[in-house]
C-alpha cells in the first residue's frame, strides 16, 4: 500500500515549530547539531505520523483521506528513538496523547520566542511535576431489560402483554460502560512520593483503581491506573450507540482530579487535571 508521506516543506516546518527538539515531554532532546565535517550538520529527528501513513501502521485511521494523512496536522517532530517507540509500543501512545505532546511542545517554543517564558517543567525546576493522560480502552452497552414504554396489548387471560415485534426496535434499559487507562507521568528529574488521586468535581468516574498508601514515582517514570464510567439510559439500541460514539462522554466534561504528592523534602505539590471535551489538561497549582 502506498504511503501518504509528508512533503519536505511540511517536515521542515514541523521541526522548526518545536525548535528542532523532540516533542516527547519525557525526552525533549535536541535533534540537530554539528557533523564531524565542518560544512555539514547532523539531524536525528523525524516527522512522525500521528495516524499511520498507510494501512497496518500504528494508529491507522481508515476514515482519513490521503490529503489528511500527509497534512501537517497529522504530524509531530520527534527524535528517532521516540519516533520508533511510539510505533512499536503504539497501545501506550494514543492519538490524543501525541496531539497533546505536539501542542505543548509548540506552545513552549512560542512562549520562548515571544517573551522568553520558561517551559512548565522549567518553572518547577527542583521539584517533581506530574501530568496525566487518559487512554480510552473500550466501551459497550448491556441490555438490562425491556422498558415499560414498549407498546402493550391485553392478552387472552385479560392481562397486559408487552409487544416486542420484528418490525420496530424495542425500547431497552441500557447499561453503558467506558473503560480507560489513567497514566500518571513524572515529567521532571525529581521523584514524587505518596501520590494521591482525588475526584473533586460533581462530574466523576464511577470508579478509579486505588494506589497503595505508600508509593513513589521516579523521575521520568509513569504509573497506570484504571478508570471506569457507567451510565444508564432508556431507548433503542441506535440511541445507545450514539452515546457510545464519544470516547469521552459528555457527562465527564468538566471532571477534575486533584493529584497530590510529596518531594524529597516532604513538601506537598498539587496537579489539577481537567477533562475539557475530548482533551485532558494538567496544570500544577
């Protein structure tokens, strides 16, 4: 199958928009530098596809057109190691996460050239800095019985009987379920201890796996929790499927998590995590 590769101009712009640094916040390596030959430079960066350039590749989206796959919006700049990593271990590197990397790396560079502002990690130099990413795993619907809204008729014994025909879709009580992996990343050079995750908004997951009371997350490390959201509705199966189209349901819009943790001096730090639409935003407060 033919690959939808980026134009050379697209590759150059992707690199320039992040200052030729890897967009992975756990890496941020420089990808261009001097060559042994004085009149040459060496590049170890790549314009990586967020959704694969061809079928069978990591995060391939068959609904995309050839133009969309080769568009700059489907690319991000990475060092060769990270480019290889996101494709070989693609289940841990979702489209949502890669778009987040790209946006944050470009914002950091934009702030640098506009006003010399430091990156988020630099602002918190000397202390751990935790961020969160939410990876969608699966969703589904379960039939919990027929609704009393279905038509009825009086049977031969004089009792009402529910009519379930083949020509109309029955109204069902549905249980809707979304399952996620909640990744906590330590994007700093300092370990974090006794991490605690609390839901602090009216919108909440139905459950989140609990961390042991005593725990730690080493520098540039990650830990994984599981999260689940359960909802119930009454309607035909098409209406239930419409709800399930969203990987993050509207009911979770505005959900907030508070991540608290200690540094080596036992001082407390807090990261506020907010779900906004289909995005997950982390901010140290």
